[in-house]
């Protein structure tokens, strides 16, 4: 075999073996004999086979779940809380060189921060202020990840699991609160109705004609059923009437 032909084949294999394509949403860290050289930008890139290697880092927003954590709140209520962390790599060099498996490290930090934050507040605060709890966890985690070239975008608390007896107690509390509101509304309605009836009675007492009209309206409503007989033991003229005002002029 022609040595030049063999050399050409080997050279072609080396050239092809060193071809790398870096996507727009990734960055590639190039190492030469294990030493960091530079970060490769997106596009067509070539490295020296067997001499240089690359490690690709995704710079998009990454989501990591915080597995359910058993937490004892400040008011001694046990509960299971899980969440989710959104982060992005700002400095690929630090993310690779400063920490081993940054995603695992962020997960462990988030779990510890969740237990720490939720263990210092009462259950009612966790249930009603999830956004605030998430911000507190975020501030704790990003204090560490800032040195790794990683930006924590947000931390959300997804679910809170309570013991069954606590769920029943909260349901009873909510039912009692609704019953209290219903009774207050009913009492306010009765008070307003009594005030309106008193006002209407005073208005009717001012005019004998109004009393007659009201009496006839009541009789009309009763007669609409057509199943009753109405008896008057005395004429309506004997009903009490307010005294007439005399003109002294």
C-alpha cells in the first residue's frame, strides 16, 4: 500500500474525529491534557483528537425538583413539602471547575434551605405565604450558587401534605367559620327587615287610607287561594284611627 495514501487516510480520520458542533444553547469547555484552555462558542469547532476534550454545558433555564421533605413547623405540625428550582448557568467555566455536579449540589442546597425556612414559621404562614417562602429559600440557595456562576431564577413550593387529623381539624374550622358568617348575615338581614317594617308601619299610621289599602291588599292575597272564607265580626270603620289634627286658626 502506498505510504502517502495510508498517511492521507490517517490524516482524514484525525480531521473527522476532531469535528465538533456546538449548538446555540450550549457552551463547550475545551481541555488540553486535562487543563482548561477556553470556552468554545456555538458553531463548527475542531479539537485535536486524543489531546483535547470538551465538556458541554447547557445555558438554558434548567428545572430541578425538590423531593418531598419532612418538616416540623414552629407550631409543631409535621408536614411534607416539595418544590421546584429554576436556575441558569451564567458562567460555564465556574459551573464546571468550581463544583462537581452542580445540579446535584443545587438539589441538596434547596432541600436544606426548604427545611430550614419552613421549620422556622407556623403552618398557617406556609399555607398562606408560599411566594414569600419560595423567595426566602431562593435567597439562601443563591448565596452559595453565586460563586459557581449559576443564577437561581425562582423557587416554588408545589405541594404541602398534611396529616389526616390535621386536615379534618382544618375542615371543621373552615365549616365553623362559614357557619359563623351565615349567622351574622342572617342577623343583619333580620335587623334591616325590622327597621324597614318599623318605618313602613309609621308611614301607614299617618294615613287612614293607607291602612284601608293595606287591609284590602291582604284580603286580596288571601282570596287568591279560593279555599278560605273570610268573616268580619265588626266593620272596618271601628278600627282605631289616629286623632285628627284640629285647626286652631
